[in-house]
C-alpha cells in the first residue's frame, strides 16, 4: 500500500483529501499489524525475547480476540480476529487499488471509482467529500445539495452524470429493492 502523491492540484480536490486520509490511516494500521505478527512469528520460531506487550498480544490472538490497539475503526463486537483480518485485508486491497489508480491516472480518476463504502475506515467522510466535490464543481453551497440514491439491480449498468458517485457492497435488511423501488 503506497501513499497518495500530494500535489498543489490534488490537494484542492475533496475526494483526494478524503482518500489521502484513508490511505494514510490504512498504512499506519497495516504497519502496526505487520509488526505485531512479525514479532509473534519471531517469538515462536526463533525464541525472540517477549515483552509484556507480546505476552498480551499472544494471549489475545490465541483466544481469537482482536488486540485493542488494532481496533481503530468500528466493527461488530462479535467479530473474531480471523474475521477482522479478512475484513482488514479487503479494506487494504481497496485502498491499494485506489492508490495505484491515482498514481497512474491522477486524482481525477477518484470521481469515477466505484467504492465499497463498508470498506472505508470513515464512510461518513466519503459522503461529505462527495458533497463537497459536487458543491465545488457547481459553485453551490452545501446547503443547496440534496442526496438522491438510485439502487441498481446487479445485472443493471447505471449511468452516471458529473454529480454522481458509485458505491457497491451495501446490504439491505428487512426489505427488497427492485427497479429502484423498496418492497
């Protein structure tokens, strides 16, 4: 996972600023997790000397509990460490894809990227950034904006205008949506 390259032009874009924060957060947490797991591996395989931190980490991992210092974003209380690692890997993968896309095609590509909102560390900030993006592009105030959600069926390919953003992977409970209608 590589940090986004900041330029004078990029920093003006609300989506770029949002994803820069997301990627930087992901990089820091990934480094913590990697360091912890490398230490555990060294303790087990080569007898590296343990600290109290390592003892507590090993104790939590063997019980399937997510270490407290890994819990930097909201997850269900019932989440096991195995499920957390799978979820975290998927989040890092999404951020990696975005990072590569921005490095190859520039920050403008963020506007057309489909985002797994549940895989963001701060999904509320994504909504705010999209609102700021539309307001900035049209010289409108944020108060003039209204959110309009269109739900596409899986086989449907929706069309997007300059004020639209695509999200995927949202789950609807207690209802069914067909042809953009809730039942």
